[in-house]
């Protein structure tokens, strides 16, 4: 950059720019030249591809004709006459193509020759029919059908290098591609070939199966004959012609035998000189066990097909541009240098507060870390986040918010110790980095943090307004919890989130466990998504028992997760993560569907299905389509709404009481029972019980666990039961584990209970009529 700037300031600048632009013009023209060249070569390759596809299609058509003729002879054998063969061939694709001739030759053993000749004289209405050339041989392959050209009927094709047909009689699917010697061409077409390789023959063997042998796999197989097609290389290429071929030279070779040179079948250039100099394309064509290579190239040089105007016009335009730029360069250089200095300053300094920018503070922090590594000092990285700053922005506008940030930055500079690195990361986030030279200074750090929070939380006077704002601080220490600026800032950010969760206006030091918890939460989120997709979750059912009659009156669906990597994960751990990440919606839908699936299965098995209680999260109830989805699932699984109970916690009632109350009333009208879960552990309000259509109140197991030992818990439990009964609500106690708790709950008049005293949660597949009866009549005290 200094070298370029110096040239801009002297008289050589115009020459320098002219040279640079000229070189750019050359480079641009060369690039366009290469693009045009690639375009022409691509067009050539496309033509070759099209040509090869047409050749292969023609071969496949001919092969299909041969297979069709073979199938005809396979099916009807001696019932096919010469007229039948001709009529059949007329309807085949390419049967009338120039140079194409469809044939069939019959296999005749030596001992059946006379009988065959006699039958063929009658069938062909030709008293002179005879297999020739004459002579005694073990087997014959006389030609009996040919279309559209009439060939030498009766000629033994075994005499023209087709003896391989008699070797393998087990493969009736294989098609062969042969080149014909001159003698065979004369027999099949009545004319001499133009070159040794101008004639080709496609054949397929036809077999005779002895039906007395049982299944086809066990039939006795014998050779019946050979169906084939004769055509010329010239006719093959003529049928494969396309419009662009007139611009191409091409050549076709058989390269099946890689041990020898290609067998050239056709060369339109008729000169090796052209192919030595041409940039030609190659494509292989596979057919009938042989591999052909098609080479093609434009007849003229590549440059002949290029658009030279497209290549040269940019070059001329850039030359004109070079002159214009050289003329204005000196004036533009001053503007450029001024803008460059301004940009550098903006990158390093936050424009609003005058503190270090985000990028500059990271650079300065890394430099501080390098120096402290040499001096064996520690570094404290403080990430400060203003509390409820968005409220001020929304209430008074961003202009007032920006002025407040300026005052915060100023107060931060006078509050923290000298030599503190200060910067603004963005929004209402600030960063401060302090060198900790001694243990004594480290012990003073909490006091510095408290004083910083106190100073920043004092009133600000902005635009004749008195504004108050809090501050939360997260701290990460070097080298314990980070060796570079990125890691330290990330960990300090996690710590400030923890400080806000603790109630704001406080500070929190990052520790290793925070990172581990975050990593585990991320892993749980990832694995939980996979568990839902791959149906790795499990739904168990815990019975609920009438405490007076000892009869099972319902079940509660309990979600369980056993992961291959995480092991057993408690719902208390993964459900809050699901609620935070939005996974609770597909998870909740899965629980409803799985519960309904089991209920439907129990009904089909003739089991008396008890009402099933399902927990609903706040996120599910907030969905506007919750009721519609519930109705759809009830209808899909044919579940009576009276067999469903929905349990909700108090948190949703506190956060969105009005809309939640409307939804619960609609659900209750369907016949679904409602229960308020964990009553007494949150901000319990009697208005919930009075105003909302609940049927049950569930006492949290925390009260039941200490019911005998803790008098306060006993008193609260009795009060909840009494109050619920006064409001015509039934009470469910969960977590009953011993008979003393059961006796006390009966004494208080509790209606329903669940817990290990009665039964652990059981799998849906283990539910049976006998198990329900046993649970219903067994003395509870004996369990």
C-alpha cells in the first residue's frame, strides 16, 4: 500500500494506471478468448455426445428387432412361415431402414438333415430347397427366413465363421455383434463388401426347451436356431445422422480387444494428419458385448467458430478507460487517501462511544494476553450488559438510547482502574480487560465489580430526562478459562447470561462447569431431535388408585428416554431444554400420539381402558392450533375425550391467564378432564381453582414425602384437600411410597393416589385385563 500511495503522489501515476489497465484489458481479452474456446469445444463435445447417443439408439433398435425375432421363433418354432416372418418384420422399428436385413437360420443335426430338407421344401413351396454347400457335417445352420432382402436360403451359416454359436447353449439372453467376411456378405446380401469391416451382423441364439423336464430350470435345453440382423456401417451412420454432423469429421473404431490396435470401421477425414492436429472428443459406445469408440472434431480450426467481436470490444473499451482514468487519477488519489484514513479510524474506534471497536478490542486483548504470558500475570475479561436497555430505546427512541450509551462509556472510563482496556462489542454490550499483577489485586476484583455496577446503576440526565439503568457483569479469567480473546469473550458472555438469570444487577464468574453444562445441553438438544425422528423415546404408564376402594381409576403417561450416548436422561433435565429450544412441540405431539396408540391397542385387545393423564407444557398450550390438533388426534385414533386427562402447571396460568382460561374451558367442554399439577409448589392462587374448569388438584410429591415427619407439610396437605373438596374438586396425591403415608392421606380424605406403593410405571405392551384386575382387588397394604 505505501508503494502504491507514493506512485499516486508523483507524475508516474498516470503511466502506472495506463499500464495496469492495459494489462487488465489483455487479461480480460485472454479470459474471453479462453471462454470462447471452451464454449466451442463444449459445443463440439455436445455434438459428439449427440452423435454417439444416436448411434447407440440405432444399435439398440436393431438389437430389439433381433430380440423380437428371436422371441417370435422361440414361441412358435415351426408354426412360423416365411410370410409370417415377413409380416412380423414389417412392423418392427427400423425394419425398412436402408441396409438392414433381418434373418433366421435353423439349427439342424446331421441325423435330421433329410427330414428338415423335406419339410422345408413343403413349407417354402420350393422343391429345389437344399442345404448348401453340400457335404456331411455333424450339424448345420441353414438360412430359412430373410427380410426385406431375399438371401440365399439354405446356406449353412456354420461355414462362414459362425461356428461359435454351437458352443454355448445355456445363455439365451446374450446378444453377439460380429463382423462378416466377404463370403458371408455375398451370401446374406448378394454383393461384395466395400471394405473388410463394412458389414456387421447382430445375432441372438434361440433355444428349444423340453417341457417334460419340469420347471424351466430343469428343462433339457437344445439349440433351435439363430435370429440375426445384417447391416452396413454406412447405413448405421446414415440412420444416426443429425443436422450438425456436416460440420464434423468423425471416425468409428472397435476397441473391444484392448490388446491390439483399434479396428477402424469408418473415417470421414480419410487422413491421419487431421486427427494428429485436431483437438477431438472421444466417447465409448457399449453394445452386444463390444466397445466402440467415436472420435469427432470440427472440420475447421477452433478459432473459425469464435465470436471475435466479443473478445476484442472489451479490449478497446479498456484502452479508452485507461486514458480517462489516467487523466483523473491525481484528483481521485487525494479522495482515496482521505477515505482510507477515515476507514482505518472507523475500524479501530467505535464511532458512537469513542471506545475500541469490537475488532480492535479483540486485537488489543490478544496483545495483552501475550504480554501477560511473558510476565506470568492473569487477565480478567469483563463483559458488561445493560439491564432493560431495550425498554429505554422503545420508550424514548434510539437517539436517547445512543446518548445514554455515550454517558455509560464515559462513566465506565472513570470507574475502572487505569490501563483498563475498554471497548464496545455492539448494542448495549461493553468489554473491559484488567491485568491482575498480584493475588492481592485479584482479591480486590469482587469489590471493583460491585463498585462498577453501583456507579453504572446511578441516574443519568439525558435530554432533560432522568434515566436509570442497571448492569450485569460476566467475568472470565485468563489463563484458567481461556487462552485467547475469542474464548474469553465467549465464556464471559455465558457468565453474564448467568448473572442476568440470578436477578440482574450482579456479577458472575465463569467456571468450567458452565461450559460443560452448556455442552451437555447442546448435546441433549441434538440427541433429543434424533430420538424423536428415530422413535427412540418410551412412554410408560403409572396407575392411579382410588384410596378408598383400592381400584385403579386411571393412568398417567410418563415419558422416558434412554440414549446410546447420554444414557438415561431424566425428564426434569431434557424437558426444560425442549421448552427452550422449541422441541417441546414435536415432543408433545409424539406423547399424545403414542398414548392414543396404546389406548387404541388396549381397546382392540378387549382391555377396559382407564382414563390416561398427559402433561401439557406452556409452549403447547400457547399454540393457536392446539385445540384443532387435539380434536384431529382424538378423531384419528377414535378416542373418547372422557378417557383423556390433561395436566397443566401453574406457570402457564400466571404468564397468560386470560387466553389459557379460554382454551381450558373449550377443552373441558369436549369432555376432557383437567388437572392442575404440582399444586402448592409455585405461586398458587385460589382463583385458579375457583374460576377455571379443573376437575382434579395434584399435590406435589414434595409434600407427600415429608407428610409424616413434617407437621407443616401435613397441615398444608390437609388444607389443600379440604379446600379442594369445598370447591368440588378431587385430590390426587403423587409419590406415595409407604403405608403410613397412605393411612394419613385416607384420614385427610384424599381421593386418589399414585406411587411406588401401588405400582411402578409399566410399559404399554404389558397392560392386560388381568393386570388391571389384580391391581384393582389386591390389598394395597400387601404390595
